[in-house]
C-alpha cells in the first residue's frame, strides 16, 4: 500500500540570503576593481572581470541546487538533504504542539540540515518563517519553509491519523 504525500517542498541553496549577499558583494568588488583599474593591457583587470563572471555563473547555478526536501507522508515527516545524501524521518505520533514562528530574529541565516542547537533540531535553507513542534519525547524541531501554513496543516493532519 503506497501512502499519499500530504506535503512536499524543495528548497534551493542559491536563494539563501546569507550566501547570496556574500556572493554579490564579492562579485561587485571584482567588477568595481575591473572598471576602476588603469591597467591598459588588462591582464590584472581582466582576471577580476573573469572572476566576477565566474561568481555570477556559480550563483545562478546554485539557484538550481536543491538543499532540503520536505515531505509529509503518512504519519512521518521526511527531510532529505541531497547535498549530504542524508535522510531524517520524524514520527508524527504524539506531537504536542505545532506553531508557525519566525525562524530567527537575524536577517541572514546560514542554511543547515539537522543541526542540534539549544535543545532543538533545525532544518533551514531560506525564508523568514518556520514550523516549530515538540515531539512525544520532548524534542523541539524547527523546520524552515516557504509555505509554513500548508506544512502546519499537513503535520497536524498526519498527527491526528
């Protein structure tokens, strides 16, 4: 018997604000140095121009690179990390509370997969909101999502089954 997917979301690494801002600052530095350079032969300046183009292409490629795949299937929440080839399955039996909260008070957060920090497990790629729930054994889990309300409904429905 195959179980129906109640929720599925894939988040891409290139959309993370922390990495995007960092890549854009380095790229702008390279292009500014190229245009401000007085090197007429252009060997040094051309190096910065090609480096800036390389970072631009890399940044575009990162936007197609999946970092976190979230699925609610049956009574399980499945989190897959294609980069690390890891899979975390959380049983949704006995969920005490499910809430939509801001992920962090910081503007830029690093992407993470299965980080254990401050008595909570964190899964995050990009976005401002997350789902926070407490499992039956008292563990707090935070999952960043672009569609937090839909994920919350799917988790609550799966926990009631």
